[in-house]
């Protein structure tokens, strides 16, 4: 299992379009991927799960993955968050 802690800094947090982009990226990987926040763990490939966490700007969360491409998956999702989803906004 590979885990990283990230801080969401884009204006709307992990809601609506950014959540959709996050899930699309997560689904590119074979590993099981979770978001952990406040002792809750949800499937990072589930839109309802991601939205249910209510992650807004400035919040931190853990991204965890377990599987054949776990490190690559977590690092790609971390980069997506750290660049404020800029790859998708253009």
C-alpha cells in the first residue's frame, strides 16, 4: 500500500468538475484507490463517495492505493491536485 497526504488548493475543492476529473484519473489505474479524511475511507473511483467527503479548499486528505500500479496512481492523483486540475481546465 502506498499513501500520500495532499492539500486541496483549487477554488471549489473536490466538488463537481474537479471531482469528475479526479475520478477519471483514478480509473486509469488498476490499483484500488481510496481517499481518507477524518477517519472516513471512500473509494476514489466513486463520484458519490468523493462528493460525500465535502472536501473544500485548504483541506488535507490521504490518497491511498493498493495494487500493481499503486505508487504511480497516487503520484498522478497528487500531481492533479497540486496543479489545481490545470491539465483539465484548458
